């Protein structure tokens, strides 16, 4: 109920039009929707753009340092959108990074899809930052995952990092064709390929 | 500063609405016949687009009729919403920078709403200068405070221009409700209905004449679809209809002809200007909200320049 109303509100504020470059696949397949990250509206926007059948078992991954702080944020993240809260790897030891991947893999179980932002933080000017390696480690543990790139257009201008109020301009949510981790693929090559796939959607 | 009353409908409005519905019925029938006859691929695409436009017209006419029938408040809400949607389409296409966030918030959440509150209050004195004076002298200062000097003049001009076109100019349409012309039976909404009817009719007729006879483009680099044949055919027909509808206006027939001509010429200028901006930004339509018509801005572009001129002509010559 609340999550639907909020999702609708976010989509209205961001004037989002949704585009699938290939038709959305079967809702029960486990997927990782990975997008470029520039605003706090991003995960709500991707979530609301999914077909309802896929939406019900898709959870966002969010940084515990931001979404776990404060009652309202915590409530929105955990109770409304059922986010998986993790410690951000950049600020913590490698052991925490491994724990985060464990936590995500556990939360996914055998039927849950997730929304992630592999840049690890919001980009200040809209350029796509280098990807963190979490996506790679997750795919090593679950090679069958479908990886769906999702490009969010214009969100940098609607709600830039550091601003509180959004300017209600129009945005686009573009879903790309699903990708997989190839057998024997090295980490840098894989992350580069994922990043390129996301960038390619910008002009789609 | 008297508040407006509702509901608001009179015999003149009723007849005009009946006429519009009649036109739409004819259009729908013609569209259905054409859909059966079209054989070539391009022909089918054109007819499909035509029928999408006609369907959207039914919705737009219904919305407009409800807005006008509820008198002032309905029209003001409708045009305020159109201003908001037009402004967001416009700003989306321009190149503002990260530093302009504050200025854009002012434009969307301070100047645009206040402009329509002034229309509702019928406070003409401030309505007429809020954006050309107060927004003009405050926005660039706010933008300079943010510290980014890259393309500064272009960025501040863009926000000012967007406000002028999408909010100030559009708000002149519901501002017609402020004008009380003595001995005119159409009431205040009659003036508004006539403006919108003539401007939109002109769009439709120029499009139709262009599709049927269009050969020589007027400004090929701006819009290949605007041709001399469409312009002349559309303008003459619109002015003829506008003159024939003189009974629905406070004007004698000759003045009605002149007013229709002004509306069509300003409408054409508005459409051409917005096309030039779109062309520069590399898009065909401003948005996807109205099926077959592009965005809201693509639909109101013919009102942008026509509404203020029409308003001031009536105010100067007909309001004591």
C-alpha cells in the first residue's frame, strides 16, 4: 500500500517514462537490476518501473550508514521497501565486504531479485564512476543470476547529491538486455563489460 | 480583486461547445473512413497518427469544457497544470547546470504558483509584472550566488525564458477571466473559449492543408512540416470561421476577423519558435503525455504568443 503510493509519487516527481529495450523476462527469474546512482529517488524509481509481478519479490540493497540512520529512513528502507541494509565496502575492511556479499546472497535466497548501484555511491555530476567488485563476487556465488542494466536519465538534475528538494523535470528509466557472468571471466573484464552495457543505454 | 464565481455557463458557450463536438464527430467519421481506405505504409501511419490526434482531441475538449463550465477556478487550475507540465518539459530539454538547482526550485515552486494565485485573485497590477520584473531581477542574482560562471548568461536567460513562455504567457489565457467587457453576453469564459478555439483550429487546419497541399516549406531548417500552402490555407479558413463566429465575441465582424488573424499569426509564430528550440536541442516533440501530439508544450505552443497579445488588445480597446 504505502510503497505503491510512494513509488507512484516518486515517478510523478521524476516524470519518469519507462523503456524496455528488450521485453521484460519471466517475473520468477532471479535478477540483479543494476543502475547508475545519482539521487535518493533512484531505487524507488527502478522498483516502481518493474512489472508488478516482478516487483513483489525485488528488494533494493542500500547503505546502512545512510538508510539505517534515523527512524523515518530506517522505517522506509526496511519496513516499506524491504531493503537489505549493508555496510559499504569502501569504508570498511575486506572482511566486512565479504560479510555484505554473504548477507545479500542470504537475503536473495532462491527467489528474490535485487536492485543495486555498483558505483557504491551517488555520482556528483552524473558521470558513471568505476564499479565496486561486489557484483562480481555475488555472481561467482550465484552464476545463474540474470544481470539487467538500468540506466536512469536526468536524475542528476532532478535531485542532485546534496540537495533536499527535487526539481520536477522529466526522467527516463531504460532497461537493457539481461547479461551473465561468463565462465572463467576475470573480475576487471566482467566489471568493465557491465559498465559498458549500462553506458550503452544512455543513448538507447 | 473580486473572487470568481462558479458554475459558469451561458447560451453562447453552449453553442460554441456544441459546434466543437459537431466538428469532432465529423473528424472521427472522416478518420474512420480514411483508416479503411489507406493502403500504403506511410498512408497508414499518417492516418493512425491522425486518429490518435482526434482521440486525444476528444479528451482535451472534455477537460477544457469541464474547466470552462466550472467558471474561473476550473480554468485557472487547468492552465496552471499545463504551465507546470510545459515548464518541466522545457527545462528538461535545456542545459542547466548543477548550480542552478536553487533557481529552478524558485521557478517551479515560487514564481509559477504565485503567478496563478494572482490570476485567481484577479490582481492585474502584480500579475502583469511578477515574472517580467520580479523574476527577472531576482533569478540571475540567485544564480550568481551559486558561484558557477560557465555559460552564465545562457543559463540565466534559459530559466527566465522558460518562465516567460511556459508560465507568464500561458497564464494570460485564464487571465482573460479578469476582463469584463460591457454588454457582452459570452461572459468572461467566452473570451477564453474563443481564443483557444481559434488557436487550436488554426493548428488543425494548417496541419490539414499542409498534409493535403503542402509543397514549399516556409522555414525548412526549422520545421519541414510548416508549408506556405498549409499556412495560407489554414490562416484563411481559420479567419473565415473566426469571422463567422463574431456573434460569440464582443467584436463586430470586421474586428473578429482582425482578432482571428492576430491569433493565427501569433499562433504560427509561437509554434515556429518552439520548433526552433526543439530543433536546436535535437528532439521532435517535447514529451509523450498526449498521444499523437507530443508533449503539453507542443500543444500550447500556439497559445504562447497569441494569449498575451489577444488579452492586451481586448483590454486596451474593449475594457473601460
